[in-house]
């Protein structure tokens, strides 16, 4: 039987995921005096993790695109300066 494939946004190790789930359970207990189960905490983590990861990914792409565009503009200026001018 094949192991289920992790979603692309899920880059957390099992250990990191367990730590975050424990923190979610602890937060709800401390702040709201609510006994949150591990399954519920895992669902909260999945929802927020997916949204955060996708937003961070898209933001990173935008930043990278702006940097590439700026570099291309700089290279075009350099290229224009290197061309010999007919006088």
C-alpha cells in the first residue's frame, strides 16, 4: 500500500507538526480554558498552515519577480551603454 502523498504546502516534519499541535492545545487551554483534542488542533493547524504557506509562497514569487524585472532593467541599461554610438 502506498503512503499518502503530502500536500505541496505541507513542509513540516512530524516532530515540528507535533510541537505546533501541542502549542495549539496549550493555547486554547490557557486562553479559553478549553480542552481541545489533538484531532481538532491538527485541523486548525492544517487550515492555518495551508493559508499561511500559500500566501507566503505567492508573496515570495511576487518579490522574486520584482527583483528579476529590476535586474533585467539594470542589464538593459548596461547593454545600452556598451553599444557603440554612431556619430
